[in-house]
C-alpha cells in the first residue's frame, strides 16, 4: 500500500499544506517516526479505518483533517488490491483466533490435566 502513487502524492500534498499553514516541519506531524515510516503510519490508519485520532497523537492534526481523503483511497486502483488482501488476512486471523479459543488447549486447566496425563508414569 505504501508504494501506491495515490498515497504518496496525498502524503506529499497534505503534509506540505499543513507545514505551510502551521509553520511546522513534516516530522512534527509524525513524532518520533523517521521519515521512511511516515507512509507506514498512514497505511496503518487506513487499514484500521481510523476516522479521528485523539489530540495527543502527533499525527492527529494531519490525519483528522484529511482522514476522509485517505480512507477513500481504499477504493483507488493502486490501493484497493492491498486493502482487500489486508481485509482477507484479517478475516483469516479472526477465524483462526475463534477456532483456537474453542480448543481445549486454550483452557489452562485442560492443558494442566493433559500434562498430568502425559507426565504420569504408565502402569504395566
């Protein structure tokens, strides 16, 4: 997703606008994140469908002003395949997580019981 021209262009434009208006640098809007991670941060918000960030996030001024634009990118040709792949991976993870939570191994007392059986000496 971070290689999408649509995302890269929006990043350049929105950060330049905000920098010009506030007098801050692009790095001011991303806190401790190095510049090479800025697009990763935006991609994470897009994937997580962040609409509004709390004021204490360094990225809040940029994201909260432009979140609708960034979120619409999920429908663009350059981002949609990545968005769909991420959604599928999330659905797969959720399904696996639900299966694991039903497993006897997810119950600590069941695991202890199984370990007791395994570790107890066998009778001839």
